[in-house]
C-alpha cells in the first residue's frame, strides 16, 4: 500500500509536523544549536524538530501562556522537556539579545502577527551570523497527497463559512507576493520566498505552502 492509500478510518488526518520538520531541517540543517519556534502554539513543530536534531535545544515562543503549558506537557510526555524552554512573547518584541539564536522556525503563525514586518526585523536581529530561518505555513513536501487535498478542502470550507472578506484575507496573507512585500518592508538584507501558497485542493502542490527562507551570512 502506498502512502497515498493509507487513509485513516477515523477521518483524522496524519500528523504533518514530522513532514514539515523534514523540510525545515533540509534547509536549516540539524547541527547542535539553539532553535526558536516562533508562534509555537502547543509545540507540534518545535518538538518534531527536536526529535530529528538530537544536539539542539528549542525555545518555544508564543503570546499564549496556555498554549505553552500544553507544549511543555507534551515535551514531558515525549522525553524532550530538558531540551525545551518556553517564553511568553509576541514575535514583534522578542526578549532575547542580538545574535543569540542559531535557527528560527515559524509555521502557521506569521499570518496572525499584528505587525509582520516588525516580527521579521526581530527574527533577523536575534539570528546569529550563519543562522537560518524558515517562516510560513504548509504541511510538508512528503505529506501524503490524499491528506493534503482533504486538509485543504476542510480548511477552505471553514474559511468560506466566515464570509467573503475572511476568504479574501486568508488568500492575501498566503500569497508569495505578500511574503515578498513584508520582507522588503522589513529591509531584510537577504531572503527568498518558496512555494506557491493558498492553492486549491486539487492542485498537485497544494499543502506545500509558502515559506520565507532567510540565511544570515557570516560577514
Ligand atoms: C494556528 S496557530 C499555529 C501554532 C503552531 N505553530 C502550529 O503549527 O501548530 C498560531 C499561533 O500563533 C500565535 N500568535 C498569534 N499572534 C502572535 C504574535 N504576534 N507573535 C507570535 N505568535 C503569535 C498564536 O498564539 C498561536 O499559537
């Protein structure tokens, strides 16, 4: 049976954090170092990265203390608690010194930051020279195609139920051009935007998402 045939009987879709973690470590690497999962929520991605990158520690950052409590409980259950810290903060005002973090990742959160350009300036500020960052949203390149289609279909349905203005804002936030415009507004010295974002469920690349990739080269 191929990955595309392995539908779950409960209607629950497979976990996408491991497939996103694979894409993130493919770009950012997995050398020992300090990571930050920005807008981590309950820590799905940050903890999946720790499982792939044994020498790393992860700061989970989110304005919601409640979400971070869930993340820490999950880290405990998975044996990752000693490599995890939690920081209550918005992306736009990170309580961290300049050049203090090796890698920043953020999935499914950027769209909600009230001042996205300021958040990007903060990411650049805290990244060490030679640091990497990946900010955006998606399900991972290797997430099974059937599940991607179903995930996008359900997501579209729930956004459509909120009305045309919500649909317009949803699509706008996920356009590669929007990512580009915000990175330029933040005056990031170097970046690239990958993925097409906001595609319909039948598109073969739907679910790969859209990502801003940053390399802070050693001066
Ligand atoms: C849809 S959840 C995504 C959570 C997680 N990254 C994931 O992939 O499951 C969006 C998260 O962004 C957080 N968030 C909202 N505003 C934020 C801000 N200004 N800075 C950082 N995170 C923010 C929310 O608290 C929430 O946990």
